[in-house]
C-alpha cells in the first residue's frame, strides 16, 4: 500500500529535514569544541615563554610510572620528583626573581562533614611540596596567589588525569613563570599537596600550619573529574571578583555559573572547599576537567587517555589568570580582608552570572545587573496584552488576550513536561524486555537516538490539542483565529521562560541566564517571523518558520553546547552513582538519563515549538518519530553496555577478621558494583570469575551470602553507595606468607576515673607489619563523651537502622610509631571499637581472582583487616 502524503505533510518533512540539518551542524560544532579540536598543543621545542603541553606531558609520564596512593612508595617518589623539578628551576632563575622551595610534613586532626556524614580525621606525616615565586624584593607578608593541585591518586588508579595532569600543568606553569621574563608583581605560591584523595587532608594541613597561609589573597584549585572536555570553572567565591577576573583574562573561557547551583548535589568535594569555606574564606576558583569520567578513579586513567589540547588550554588559561590575579587591587591578605570585610560590598558573596559561548568568549554580569536584566522579560509578558489592546482596541480585549497568553503558557509547560515523561516511559518499558540496563553507557549516541525522538513527540502533542481550544478573541470580527493562536502560543512560551528566569532570580541562583538567552533570542525571531508572514502565507509555506528559526541559531547553538556537555557528563557518571536496592535501583540510571535528555530537548527545541509546531505536529511526522524511537530501543538491546573505554566499576575486598594481632578467624571475598547492573549481571557475563569463586554462572540473591554494610567500614562513607554486596569464602594462608602481625588495638596504661565518674581509656593502635596502608577507620559505639582527637570535639553520631549512636574516625599517614590516644566514657558501660585497616597488598589467590575479570570491568581491589574490641 503506497504511503500518501498531503502537500502540507511534504512541506512539514522538508521543514523537519531543515531543522535536522541545522542541529546536525550545531552538534558537529559542539562536539569539536568540547573535544578541543580548535586548540593546537605546543610541542616540546615551543618558545620558553609559552606553556607547552608536550613539556607537561613529560611530567605526567614520570608521575604515572608508580602508584601514587597513600602508603605506597610511588607517592614518595612523586614528591621527590616534584621537588627536584622545582629545585632545578630555582637554580636556573635570574637574579631578579626569587624561588623558594619547601617540603612540608603536615599533621592534624579535625571534624568534617563528608558526603553528608560527620566524621573525624587524624593524620600524620603527609607531604606537601610548596614553592613560592616572587620578585627579588618581595616581602613575606605581601598578598599572594595560591595555585593548588594534588599529586596523590585514588586506590588502584595511575592518576594521569586525576591529578597527574594538574601537577604537570603546575610544574610547566612554574617554569613559564620563572623563565618567561615576567616578574610577578605579587608572589605566587604553588602548593603540590599529597593527600587530597583522603578527603582534602593536604590542603587542611597547609591552611592550619604553613607560614604563608595568611598571606594568600586568592586561590585557584585545579582538579580533574576525568581526562577530557572543558576545563570548567565549577565554583567561584566568596565574592564575585574571582570569576570576574577569570572572565576578563581567560584565553579559552570555560565557565557556567549554573554549575555552581548544582555542584553541591554531586557527591564529592575538592580542595576549593578548604580554601574558600572551611579554613580560609579565601576568594577562589575551582577549575576542573569535566569529561572523560569513564576513566575517573579507575585503572584506565592512563597517559594515553588525556585528550590532546586540554592541558594546553588549561596552561594558557592559568598563566593569563595568574597575571590578572597578581595585578588585581582586590588581592588582600587574610588580615586585610578581615579589616575591610565590613566596608567592602564584594565580600557579600553575591553570585554573579557568567557563561562562555563555545570557549570563544564569556559574558559576565553582576547580581545587581541580573536583577534588572532578568526582570525585564516578565514585565514584557505582563505589559504585552495592554500594548496589543492599545494597537487594536476595537477587537482586542486585554484581559481576553492575557487569558490566551496564560493558556499558551500552560500548553507550553505541558509540552515540556511531556517531553520529559515520554522518554522516561520508553526507558522504563525497554527495561521490561532486556536483561540489562544502561545499554547506552559505552555508546552515548544510543541514548540520544532512543530518547530525543520520543521527547519531541511529547513536546508536540499539546499542539495537536490546541485546535480544540480556540482563542478567546472575537474571531468572527477579525477573522484571524490562526494568527491569534500563534500569537498566544508564542507569548505563552515567552511567559513560561520569563517565569523560570524570575524564579532563578528570586532563589539567588546563577542558572537563570539559560532561559534569559532563550527570551532574548525569541523576540528578534518573532519580529522576523511577523515581517515574513506579510510576504508568505505561513499556513501554506514553511518559509516564515524558517525566518523564525534563523535568528535563533546562536541561541540553539549555546543550548546544545550546554546541554550536550551536561548529558555527556551525566552519562559518564552513571557508572559510579551506586547500586540502589531492587526493584527500583535497576531503573534509576535509564530513567535519570531519559529525563535529562527530555529536559535538554525541551530546552533546545522548546523555543521553536510555538511557531514551528504548525509544520511539525503532523500525524505523519509524529508516527515517524515514534518509529525511530522504537527502532532505537530495539537496536540498543543488541549492544553490550560496557567496554574497555567505558568500564564497569567493581569493588573487590579481601576481608580478614583478626584477633590477638596474629590470628585470622575468618577470611572472605566481598564484591560490590557501582551502577544499575547488579552482581548477577557481572557473574553472568564474566563466567571465569564465577568459576573461580566455585559458583554457578546464574546467581540468585536469595541463596547467596550477603556482605553486610559494616564489612565495608574501611572505605566508609563510599560504602554507602553499595547495595546487595556479596561475600564468598576465601583462604587466608596466603596472607601469612606476607605478614606475621596484623593491626591490633590495646590499652597502654590503666584507665582513670574522674570526679564526675567519667572513665578515660588509654589506647595504643598498631598497624602490625602491613606494607601499604591506605587508611584505618574506627567505629566507636557506647557512652563516648570525649576523646583526644579534633580538640576533644566529637563529630555528629551515625545511627544505622535504630542501632546505637556511633562515631567514625579515620587515621592516615605512615610512621614507625604506633597511634596513641584516649577515649572518655560518660558511664561504666562498655565502649565498643570496630577497626578496619585498608591495605593495598593482595595475596596471590586474590591477585589471581582479580586477573580473571574481563577488560570491560575495572576492579578496585584491596585487603581489609577487621577486628573488634570492648573496653
């Protein structure tokens, strides 16, 4: 049977092809921008006064040779290498520039909220390498600029991106600063800190103990959430002047104030927190490699994964920013800031609005300007019915017009909501017919193919209903029903975006610029459209719609740039959000990505809909979009979710329960995963692992032995991301070939009782002869009222499923001496202490089992020595 299309259907398909072409070209431009195609890295023989990515890469190559985790020899080797490079730079420096290099050993103890949980930290012997570059006549008290990056890496990762790339950039930046002939007008402090992955301990030690800490007038924290993508300003403050200086000086500006609105909702923190909030109140920037998150904190974070151009962009930006900061009149020491705090308005931490356009340029305006600019659209929306009544008072009732505008707003809002709901429904239905989730994970284009067409259907459905709801004007008099409908739909959409802009403004957030850009583009587009309908009949030809779209292209380009970056970031992070309990955990990742793409589709296509839906909301086009969605859903089920370029994250813990310092009473292997595909998926598609564990290929959670959450104490609070972890019996004789003594907690002198009947217990904690200790975690329950840590202050207690309150303490840092401390109980009731020590050494059997995993699985493996005590 032949498919018959009307002339309007044919015109609609032509217009759809026009839009597809526009968005395809925009997508190519956005992809090239995000992947740094426009940035040419400088070679190793580049001029000495220029930052060279090739020279920085040489540093990354050295830093990634050995593991730089706390407790491993590679961390010390990295510190020695960094110091040697700085000392060589000092020897080459001219007489008019001063370079001071220090190796600082930091110790401390404090309480902090981490991932929503209050904990106490005590650390010792962590190493920071600090360099200060200044003019020969500078003073110790001169306000300075701090640039910080960490050289330690997470468990099991070479850390090329996180954060070898940061350290390498800083070393090359220090070289450029010293050898370019530029004399910094204010000192620059380079802090290479050795304990960020242990929850920002290196930065804390610097801010609490270093002699230069009070001179810092601004800080720049460089970080990496991956190995590619924009080097984005994710946080800025307190005050707006750091982001303003960035906007004025960055060579390749990459910043969105909207990111700061949602950054705290993302699990994780950076050293920016220490400098700008917790221990410094220093005006700061937090600059992070945004993409390449597939490799973040995995064994695949290697040198070859670093995207060419990203370090060149970072280096050029940082050198220009440092020049701007050191020349700024707002750079003040801690004492000057405190003195002037009451009289300088910029210290009110007002959130400025800023955003870059494809890294070509950046737009920045203050909160005060935003109050005016972002209020204009809602005023225009409210005034427009009266202006239309003034222009045509015989046939236009301003109240009826305003009613039509409100109706248009509701229809547009309904379209945006349906644009989110439809892909969510498709994602949920697909999971009923497949054996695994996240089929799009290794191939993000599948997510767009599946969810964008269905989102467009949802966006267009209200237009098909609009005909049943004619405008409130007297169309028999003016005979302009269709024109009034288009007018109502346009101004209704305008009002919808104006309300969102105002809501952002009232909430004090920085993301209102997104909808403000839409509003600023819709007005000229409407003018173009209104002029074109005088020459072409909009209901017979799509040309007026084309004239409407053309002025929107810059806006659509930016929206695609912003949305594309966000979606790619979220897709990559879906591999580490944690496995939630069934049955809902299976659906979370797919539903979340579908909803996000729905929001992005509504944002990118929504401004077109009020005028262009006349040609797009045709039954033949809707059917085509639905067919494409169904075909993409079917196609996606044929793809495996993971690859060695997008690995599945697996946590493998060899748990050893010990007693009496040299006895093992239980040994087991624990496994957990960090995404929606459970352990049953893992063992089904990794049969060699299942065989190595002496289990069947089909795993049943009903019969398997569950690994309780307290078993994962050593990596608390990350362990809270786990659900339905499993354990399997393991032999322990291989451990005795490596170690004779295990961690042990004991009293080193008799307890004392004070006049108020409180009891103080004096404890000594030995790590035995473990070789590569990452961290030790103590969970203390009972009537604990004080202790010798964190200025005798307890963190907020943790409670699990109605159990007794417990207090979490993390100990880190290598030393020949044992830990000694006291605990104070408010009554004679027992204090229970559970200890977990994470050691990075695996016995031969555990190593063999780890090697059975396929290359699409990244396995973080370690040993956890656990013991319990009552005092």
